């Protein structure tokens, strides 16, 4: 292979890797912007990625221009990224240290100074020849500026800022206390220099052109691009966990799936477009035709390969929990929404109507001690008229609920032109009512019809049972949601060694994730218990100020605070157990102050238990805000 061919191969390979780096960088930028933008470390990393993307975008564009004059504007624009990368590095490392409670005004001032220096450098590149000057052609479609008199000064600034950033990152790692946070910070420390190594214009250094041939420069650039591509992904992977409330498994699976479905396919398509030879005719077809077929088939084959590899990738992502993850995925496939179950019931009802050759039918369920029309076929009005009477429930209660052993034991009742049958759960309790338009006083069916009817009714009963079971599961998960979110927040927040232990009392109430839980714990043990006697709320000024009135007993003072906060939420006028404006006060007073059972309180307030839990969460949030206001009032009196 001659030297010209080697040069061509290296040029194409570098173009592929430059495109890959651009795609990966842009993909990570979009992922973090949409998944974790509220985190300061993630925002700083997005700034760094933005400038890296500008550099690699310039590489891709410059590789497709035909002359040095056309490349010059893009080379200067590329310096927007090169100049600002050092400042972005300092910004990123400062954000990492700030998450470890290492806050420094001097370091923050250094970050802003670096941004100012970078802006000056870019202005000098665009308007003068002090840092870079006239361009040169290193190889076909490979263009670069020459070094100016101040290029060495810029290089010193670039590497000094990068070195300080690495030291800051290492310091952040040293402050990590948990093995998990230390491991993630180690990934960052080892790979954080990758983007800087990839964007610095090494070919402007005179010794590079004096002692290395063009092919050697291109080969080293190729190896560097490959390593940088890998390490940039590692950095993005580490940053994706910063401040996220989700489990590691979810973050890891989400990121890997995203990279496979998007960037990897994009890189494959770009590679195909660059590899297909630039000739007029290939196999008797034009290059554009061959390229269209290659890209289309490539996209399909990439998706097939990803689907085939997905089980192995999943096991790699969460090797310790394969069985549990498989079950979660199976549960996700099997769970049906309320609409799904209603459509299943409707299909059963339609099949019954077709079997019995009737025009209408309905299924009703009992909700909050009332009948609700769940599904119907045919005219709606007759079905409503049939279930509107209060004696329908009494009729169902009078009908036998035990059907015996076989399908022949099914017996229908008759009302207003409908055959009625209670739908039962496994314990024989009525969970719904089936109504079918009747064509006679007696439901006279053949044995074959009864067998088919029994099979369809069994499906309807199972669908109703599943619907109730899933509602209970969802209600349970809704009750657990705050605790699960709190647990994941603890799990996702690294533990660091602070400079000084700081006790932020007001933060107890201002932290949205913590405050309702702390208040709920204290309310749960209102009449005594560790969640009251050891509550963080005991450190509030408003509690300490009430100690004199409460015989110096902290738990008694906190109980007094909870009672006063509850009374502040009491509406004016006569108390009502069902009026909407009294819901919050009634829940707090009946459930916690009086200590009544949830079922009893929900019954007295004429609401379901699932609705009670939702309203209780709102009530606890309101009493938390009230306590926060009382604390601020106490602070105001002290000042």
C-alpha cells in the first residue's frame, strides 16, 4: 500500500471518528439537557460539551470544503470552541467541588476570569494574527492555521487551566466518603481530560511538523480521536448520575438504550456515507443510488442487531438483578390500563350479545356505594334506566351468589327487560352486575349456550378482579411514592466530607423532599413515640420558644406546635365532614390529633381510601407550609 493510499485511509478514518465524536457529544448534550439540567454539574458539563461540539463541527465541515480560502472562516469559528474549552473545564471542576461542600469565592472568580481570557483569545484569533495566522494544507482536505507569536501563551493558558481542572476533580474525588461516589469520581478524574486532548490544535506546534510526517500526525490523531470518543462517553456516563433521583439501574439502562438507538445508528450511517467510494458508477448504478440502498439497509440491520444484542446488554447493565429486572419487564408487559380492561369487558359483553342474539347489554360496578355503568353496547338510555333504581342492589343481594360447581348452575334475574346476573370475585362477593337484553321471562338456554355463557362470564369476572387488584396496587404505589422518592434521593446524593458540619434548621422546612416527610412522621407519633421525641422539628425556634409554656418538655412543645398549625388551617363557620373547604382540617384533626383509623376517617368524610391518601398528602403539605410560616414569624420576632 503506497503512502498516498495510507493517507487517504487515515483521512477517511479521522473523518469518521470526528463525525462520531460530534454525534456522541451532541447526543450526550441533548440527553443531559433533557434528563438532568437542574444539576449544576450537569449544566457545567453541557457548557463544556457545547464548545467541544463546535470544534468537531468545524472538523467535519472543513473536511468537506475544497480550498484553504473556503476553510479559513470555519477554522476561525472552530476557535470559538478551542478558546473557551479551558474556561469550561474550570467551570466543570468548580461545580464538582461545590457539590462536595467545598465552596470558594476565589475559585469562582478564577472561573469567570478564565471565561474573560477565553473571550479575549477568541477576539484575537478572529481579528488579528497574534495567536494564529495564515493557513496551510497538510493533506488533501486537511487544513490548519499556522502558529502566531502568542500561540505559546495561549497553549500555556490552555494546559494550565486543564491541569487546575484535573487537580480540582481529584480533590473532589478525595472528599468522597462512599465507595460508589468515589468510583464515579474516579471515572471522571481519569477521563476528564479527554475533550481537552481532542480539541487542542497540536498541529500548530512547530515540532510536530518538523519531526513527524503527515501520515504519522494523522495516525496519532486517529488514535487520539478513538480514545477521546471513549473517554467522552465515560464522562457523560458519570455526569448522568449527578443529582438524579432514579436508581442506578434505570439511569444506566436509559443511557445505554439512548446511545444504541440514536448515536450508534447515526455513526453507522455516517460511516457508510463516507466509505462508499466517490465514483460515478458502482456495479452499473450511480453512487447516490448505491448510497440510498446502503443507508436504508444499514439502518434496518443496525436496529435488528441492537434488538438481538439487547438481552446481553441488559445483563451487562444490571448483572446482579437480572431475575428481578426480567420480572419487572414481564409485569410491565402484563399490566393493563383501566381502558384496556374496559375494552376487554366490552369485548366480552359484545360476544355475549352476539351469542344470545340480543341488541344491548351492560356491565356495572360498585364504586363508593353507588352503581357505575362501566361498559355497555347498544342504546345507553335503557341501561341507565335499568340501573337507576335503588332496589337493583337489593335485587342482587337477594339473588344466590353461589353458582355451584358447573356452568349449568347460572341463574339470571329479570328487571325492566334485562336478564341480570351478579359478577362475583373468588370469595363469592358481588363486584359487578351483568345485564343482557331479555327475549323472555325465563332465561331458557341450552347446555351449549350455558357453557359458552359461563366461559365469557368467567372472563368478565377475572377482568373486574384484575381491575380492582391493579387499582389497589396503584393506590399502594401512590402511597409509597414519596418514600421511594426520598429513598432514591438519599441513594443518589453522594456523601462527602464537609469543611465544617453545618446545621441548617430552616432547610428542614424549605427542602421540598424532606419537609412533608418530617412533619408526617411527627404527626404519626403525635401522642408519643420516637418520631416525635427525636424529630428534627425540635430544633425549630418556634418549638424552643414554646418550652416555657410546656414545662420544658420538647415533645410537648412540638405537639403544641402541630396543634396550633392545624388550627390555623381550620375554616371559619360551622364544621362539616363533607364540605370541600373542611377536607384538610378534618384529615389532620381526625386522623392525627384524634388518632382515628384511616378507614373510619374516610368513611366519615364519604371518600374512598385511595382518595383519602391523596388528600392526606395535600393536607400534610399545607400544614408544613404553615409551620414554615410560623418559624419565619419566630425568626422575625428574634431579630
